[in-house]
């Protein structure tokens, strides 16, 4: 006669294996993208169709709101980290929309992705890093 504890272990193992097989054979869904992340910003840019862009080279307000909405508050106040978060989100959106790397941050403001280029802290400046596709805060004159 089989020990009852062994039978339970076998049933538990079989049940676990069946569950794993059922889960792994299911439909594969795309992972959720958190709102307010660069990935979500890129996703919003990718979903913007060519009809969404005004002829003047700016982005349509509804597209900007979808992409930059979570970052609007980051440009208010004096937090350099928040400013960097918003600037990097705008740059990610810009690049995901297929535009060439901007020559300066004022291009992002001219395209209406951000209302203005924020002032960096004293003794520092915002720098575009084409190699890393990012905006950095570097020492230097404002």
C-alpha cells in the first residue's frame, strides 16, 4: 500500500504541472505599459497617425496630451529631477515619432511637446546626449 503522504505529493505535482502547461499554452498578451513611462510615451507616438500632425510641424494637442499628460506637472516647480523626467519623456516621444535627433531642447518646445524649456539649477545645464538618446543635467553655465 502506498503511503498517503506520497499520494498527496504526486497529486500536488500533477496538478501543478497541469496548471503550468495550461498557463504556458494560453494566448500571449503584450505586457502592460505603465502610464507615464518612456515606453508609454513611445507607444503614444507610435499610435499617432500621420493625419494627427498639424502642417506646421507641431504635434496635435490630443497626441501631446496623451503622451505628455503624466509629465505636465513635472515642468512646474523647481525640481531638476522632475524637469529631466519631462524632458526625457518629450525626447522619447519625439524620437518614437520618427523625427531626427533635435539640435536643442527648444525644438521640443517649438513642436509644442513641452510648453517651455525649464531653467536648469544654477551652475548646471540641460544637455542632449545623442549617444544615449537622453537629456542629462551637466555642470556648466546656464
